[in-house]
């Protein structure tokens, strides 16, 4: 097959793909929006970093490092006052930017900031960007900017398999045909949308009969328009589309310690008008849930025992290699610190921040 040594090396000896402590800078799911009410604080651990998420009076979700910058008390034990969070131990108060805005019995302002992380809410989920400033948008459906859509949340799932390996099942065409017994000859075309997103798509005619194929034909006719768009190697949007009907299934995942996956499914379709339109969309979203449950169940045991190593790539494995190479070109971050891997500059910044903080503490002590 047409490949080169560099590509093969990154496939056989990846530094990010399928590595137990590797992830890239990006947007990742935190919690379903509905599980964080106004005035609530929740503790979460994402890529080894302990965080708290809270929702103040303005209903905005705020994400902070979990421990108080004064003495390390868990901010999850604190209390929300308006849009601010008060630490439970010495009652220091932090605003939504993490700035310390009040210390009981201390009049002069203290220049101190709890570390905050960019947060967003979309598709009924709270998301965090694992860097200082978001460089890319939240995962989105291609050509759907400014479109109205209906969506529903599916189930959370976990599997003893790396997110990258789990999600590439969507482009493993040999497996899709064989396991699902689909009478298709699928050839995927790839397109890189940006540094962090890549889409694989195909339009194939379907023949044959089965319950699933008949159901599919009811909505999508004889043409199998299928695409999988990957964001940050850990969120995939699996799309089935035709001119009138679209179904998008989002599998958004996070890496857990030990190379396991925690994930959440979401379903989306274009908004339809009227009661009938709403009913049709409800049905489409339900079908999405059925398909996603089936996809997650089909290979779970195989994936949990698999030692992924693409030793003998065939032409049919080209998309898998392209996915791995795309992921290998992204910015890897360090587990727990979320610093860029081998970033001297960043380490320098952190050292300066630490020195400033220590200087401030020394000044306080000397006073
Ligand atoms: S530990 Fe939080 S205010 Fe002291």
C-alpha cells in the first residue's frame, strides 16, 4: 500500500495514540449540564487533575483547580455566594475569574488568583478546555454552524479500552462490514478540518435485506452517507445523512488512569417544525440511542482484551493510519499538570508564577 516510513513509525510507535497517560490540548466533556444546579459545586478529576465546577447565580458554569490557593482546602467543600465561591476553612472568597475578592478581617486586597479553566456549555454538557485559551471551537457538526437542532443525551459509559482505540472502530471498514454484516464496499475519504479535527466520509449504495437495513432505508433511502469526524482524538461524531434526514451520534470520551475510557453519548438532528416534525425527531434521536448502544456493545469484550498494534496494515486500514498520524501531530499535554509536554517556556512561566506567590507570602510574613 502507499505509505511512508514516517507514517508507519508513528503508527507503530505512537507518542500520543493509545498511550496510557497521553492526551492533547482540547475541549473535553465534564458533566451533563442538568447535573449541576445553580448554587452547586461538584468535584471532578480530568486527566489526573482535580477540579471543581460550580454554577453561580448567573447560571454560568465555572471551572477551577480543586484546592484553595491559601492552604489547600478542597473548594468542593465551599459555598456559593452569588457568582462567587467561598472557601470553607478561612472563608476567602473567589470570583468566577478565580480572583480573591474577600478575606474576612483583612481590609487590603490580596493579589491572589485561584486557577480557572475555560468552560463552555453546549449539547446539554459542560466542557473544559485543557489549556489557557481555547484554540479551537467545541466539537461541531460540519456545515451546521448557526443551524437549529434537536438533541438528547444518551448514557454515560465506561470501558476497559483506550478512547482512541474505541473510537477508531467507526472507521475500521473491515470490521464495520463483517461484524455488522453490511452489504457495503466502503471507501472513506479523509479531510482535515483543522489541527484538531479530521473527518472521514463515504457515500455508498446499499443492497441486501435485514431489520437494520430496512429501518435505515425508511429514513435515508438506498444511499449510505456516512461520516465520522474526530476532535482531539477523543470525541467522534458519527453521521448518517441524506437531503431530508440527518442523524449525528456523538461519542465524547475521556482517558481514565490505566488506559480506560469514560464516555457520554449524545444525539442530534436538524430541527423540524410542527408536532409531526417533533415526533419524527424524537424517533430519529431514539434510533440514534439504539445504534450507539449497539455499537458500544458489539465489540466491548474484544476491545477490552485487545493489544492494539497495527503490524500488518492493509489498504483497508489507511483511514486508521491517517487518524493516528493526525493525532500524533497535535499538542500533547502532561497528565495532572496539563502543561505542554517538554514545554520549557511553560515550565519557566510556572516557575515565575510560583516565585511571585512565594515573594508575596514572604512579604506578608515580614510585615
Ligand atoms: S484554605 Fe481556603 S481560605 Fe484558607
